[in-house]
C-alpha cells in the first residue's frame, strides 16, 4: 500500500534573514513535488516513466541564491497579471494606471517584482476527504499600488497531489478591496524526458484559434490556426514546423503565443477542460493539462540562451524546456474583445489547473 507524505526543510535564507522553506509532497506512487515559499517556485517535480523510474520534469536552478537573481520566471507563480500588458498601461473605470515595465516597453508577469519574486507564507493543509490527497497552501497580500496595480489583493494558491492518480492540481483564489485586474498562472518549464531538448516532444492543443502578435509580442486579435504552424489540433512534434518562415514564428523566435481553447468541444468537469496534451515517446511520459481558464500560452523556451546553469549542472539552452501557461489572454485590459480580467470588491477570483501525468 502506498503512503503519501509531506516533509520540509530549510532551503536557505533571504538577505534579510527570513528562512525559506522547501516542502516536498510525495504521493507514494512515484509523483513527488518540491516547492518553496519564495515565489511559490516548484524546485522539482519527479514523475515516473513507462518503467516506473522517476525523473525531474521541470527545469530549475541549483540554489536559493540563483533564484534571488534575475531569471526567466523558472517555475514560479506569475501575477498580478500573467503575460504582457502593452506599454505597461491600462485604464480601469476611467483611471489610468502605469505599471512597472520589465519587457522593453511592456509589463510582463506582473512587472520587475511580480509574484514570482515575493515571499509567500507556506504551510501544509488538511484536506477534508478520505482519499489521502496531500497539499500545501501559499498566501500573499499584494498591497495597493504594488507594481502600479490598484487595490490590496489577498491571494491563496494551493498545490495538491492526488494519492490515487499522478495529478498535480493548482487552485488559485483572490479577493480585492478596490477594482483591479488579475490574471494568475504558473510558469513551469517542462521537459518530460528529464533532460535534453523538447523538440521531439509531441503536443496537442484543442484550439482552432490563437492570438497573433506584433513585434513586441502584444496580441493583434484572434486568428484561425488552420493551414498555419499553429495548428496543434492533432498531436504534432514541436520541432516539426518551428523553423518555418512564418512571420509569427520569426517574431517570437519560435512559439510564444496564446491559444484560444475550444472549450465547447473538449468536455470539462467543474469548469475544467483539456488545454494541452504533451507526450515524449522515449520515456513514455505523458502530461495532460486541464484548466478552468479560457487560454493557454505555449512557450517553446525561445529565450533560454545558455547563460544559466540548471539543477543538473548543465547550461540551459533554447528549447530545453517549454511552458504551457493556463491563463486569460495577454493584454486583456487593453483589448475589449477579450474576456475580462477585472476583479471587483465583493467578488472572488477562482481558477484551477490540473497536470495529469501518465504514460503514452
């Protein structure tokens, strides 16, 4: 009989002396997740292959000191607004707001000091069921005006491992005392092989539309994926079309776009529907991503340039990992045709994403 467990250790200390804690959740069946309260970073996610051998399937950095330096959002919670806001500006209820800019002229993933750089409270939580699932909860209060965003936002993010299946679930909850915009996601770099390039992974995204972007990767609206390298409605090897001369691939140096999920056609339980299916034939590992969100940003690791060393001691290069970030669309506060990301006092923001692992 498998027995799930939660253990903890001191991972390091912040410059001001605060201890950073790493919790490790083990479902007793081969799925094991480690996370710290600095940025909610997942430091490791071990998943079994077709032979039952586990490997870490997320890229990461060796030490807390490395995570405290600038890095491309390795495995962090991202917000207050995941993805890009054009020129770092938006207007809400007639009031203009200027955000911190950290992506050229734009604001990316909440600005220079987004949620992935913040110190969260963290603790294990008791779940009121008999299945044996295990969970940790992270809490953070984003003050009014932080990175330019209006309103004090109180946030809770829960990581749960299923005791019965190889499932990692993320539940987000937030409330605010003033009207604000909110778009939360998790910025994991997946590699189901555990090392090497992800170009041989096969990906399926149930979406007939995506958001083409301008030269600064700001959406230009919504377009059909048909007859383009952005059609992943059938499982396709990631490297198969990434070097085609399509204008959108050239602008992003690969894939870094939002797909508009065909939620009406791909089922769903409690509002969750399939967002992506990723497979690696060599290991046999498979991951399905299910979400309550309307979109998924597929990022093919285009800007990994070899300047950072990973946890395994190798330099992290272009295409060594990929992101499947479930979220609302980029720049929604400036694009009335996109689903709203406004959160008002008295409302509760809730979002759920599940990563379901198996073998193919």
